[in-house]
C-alpha cells in the first residue's frame, strides 16, 4: 500500500486479511462468469456491488487493498477523528477567554488507539468483506485489469461479465517529480494516519484540504509545522478569502506558511528532511506530501474497451456510462474526490444497470468541506469561475464575528459567508460558508443553489436567532451594496 520511496521508515501497515482469491457468497452461479464486475470497492464501488447483489445479480467485486477504500482507512474517517481530538484541545485552550482557567496535555496515543480500534480494525477489512459476501457477492482480492469487453483478468484468472463492468478504483496520492524526493521516506496520508507518536517537526508539501487539515491537527498536538505551497494561497481551489482566512488563523496558531514556494529539491540526512525552496531551505523531522491525487488508467487496461488510457479521468455520461457495458463512479470520473460524490454516482449507476431510471447526474451544487477550524464549506461556482463562465453576477459577503452568534461565540469565531448571485435569473449559483460550523451552515446554501431558490424567497423568510446560519441573511443584504 506504500508508494515508491516511502517504505524505509513508514509506520507499520497491517496487510489486508488473508482472503482466498475466489472467496464467494451464497449465490455463486459459476466460477468465472458473473453478471457485473465491480473494479474497486471503495465507497462507491462497495455501494454498487452490495446493492446489485441485494437486487439478485451475481456480482464479482475486485479489490487489491481494503474493501471500503481510502475513506474509512486512510482518509475521511481517521482524519476526522484526528481533527475532533485537535479541536477539543483548541477549545480547552480557549477556556480562559470565556470561562475560567484551563490546561491541557495532548496525548496522541489516545487518537492513535481510537483510529486502530474504532475506525480501521487495525486496517483489517474482514467486516466489510463478510458484509459483501453475506449479501451474495463474490469477492476477489487482487488487482484487476480489463482485457476486453466484459472481461477482467485478476492474476491468472479471467472473469467474464454478462451485463458489464463498473470501474471504481479511486485515486492514489500524487507525488510530484521533485528532485531527490523519491529516495526519501516521506509520508502520504496513508502513512500519517498510522503514526503512534507525533513528530517534533513536520513539513507539509501542499496547502490544499488534506495538507491544511493535517497541519492544524499536528500543530495542536505540539508539532512544529511548516506548510509549503507552490501557489499564492492556501486552499487554492476555494475563494481567495478562504485561503487568506486560514493563513491568518494558522499564523496565529504558530504554523509557518510558505506561499509561492514550489519545492525545488528534497534531501534527507540522518533524522532531518531538508526541502529547498527558492533561495532558502526548510528542515524538519518528517515530510508529508499532500499535493493531490492521481488516476492511473493505463494499469486498468481501459484501452482494451476503447477508452483513452492517457486521460486524467474517465469521461461518463449523466447515467455514469463510459462505454457500452461500462460504467464508472467516484474519483476516476473527475467530478470531485469525495465519498459523497462516489455514493451519489454509485446510486445513478445502479439504477441504470437495473433499468430503474430516475434522475440523471447534476453537478451544479456539489458541496465540499475543508475541516479546518474554522471549517470552509463551498458549493457551486466561485466568484472567479462565475465571471469566467460569463455570468452577470453580484457578490455579497459578511463576516461571522459580526453576526449575533459569532459575537456570542467570541473565541474561535473566525469566518465569513459569501454568496454569488446570477443577476439575470435572480438565484444563487455559488456560495462559501467559513466558520465554526461552516460545513453545517453550507447545507442551507446548497439547497438554495441546487433548487434555484429565488433570492427574493431567501430574503423573505425568518432565520432563527441567534444561529450561525442567520448570517446568510446578512450576506444576501450585502448583494445590494
């Protein structure tokens, strides 16, 4: 499961449970013939495979790693456990501003144990495998390669699908071609969620969502953290105000931020990494590479079914069809590397395979949340994207600390709400909610964008007082300024 160059001193990884390469469920019909082959059992693929099996199809699920994918073992779930623990530390440190005196001694061992016992079963997917086979699924442990229409080879065995193939193989950490990096024991997200002791110092290469979240976690547990970002701001996919906000918060918390700072070279001597940036050099005990994710289509053999193996993603239609008898869901489609996207697309694919019809894919209001403190949630188009697309827009923005709830909250109340109005239709086409509960406040904005609720309607309704989401009302008023 490790990337090249990361094995020397990476944390111990428990291998997937030993499973027969042809483990089957109770509804096995033939050795290598099946109705549907699902390549990759991450959140989307697992959902597709289990749902189709429950519907009575014979389903063969192929997974070389852990059933459940990145999210429960190396991504969403363990990282949010880490974030929850770090936020408790931060809240304790805020007590003197509001309620008396406090002190806290961070103990990472509690976090590490919770990840092992509650989230990952020590990186063992037996429960997930048994759930799939218990529903009638046929599970194959291994890397599958498509060899032709309806055919997938795993090891020395070729499986044939009567109805088709669903590709849901997810992504891997993207490792930049920085001189010297490949020869060092750097960490990726798959390594860092397994650490049992926090390092004294840490350089994080990449200031996107993963890098930002983990930077704050480890800083709050006592690590000296430096973020190195090649672009001009943190969270470069979000509104500029979001990156500026997080940079300001991080600086106040003692996290060093180096922007416009592409890494030129990486070296390691003894226990120290050195990242050479511009005319200077940064040193730390550990290096985390969080520079995005990549899809490797050539290894899947997609050329054998007429797809471009050199493409960044698999193009699908609004029913998740990539080719005749081929569907794709999740990260590989390029519509957002989120568990909720994989599940959303998985449901559409299932309905199409079963002939149930229903709604097609609509990506006009895809939500995403960066779980820093403050959280940054966004939906729809950013201001820059809206202008580039030719929309006539107005922008409204309000600061969370100026709202009643933000003022009451006081400690840790940083944030803002920004809305993008399409002036021709009178509806919101994008919004950002940053604040103590930014991801939750986003839900109201997502509904407004997705359902194209008229701004006149949004303005003429009561907002509960004093709530964080009430600040939406002020952002809407700011559209007229």
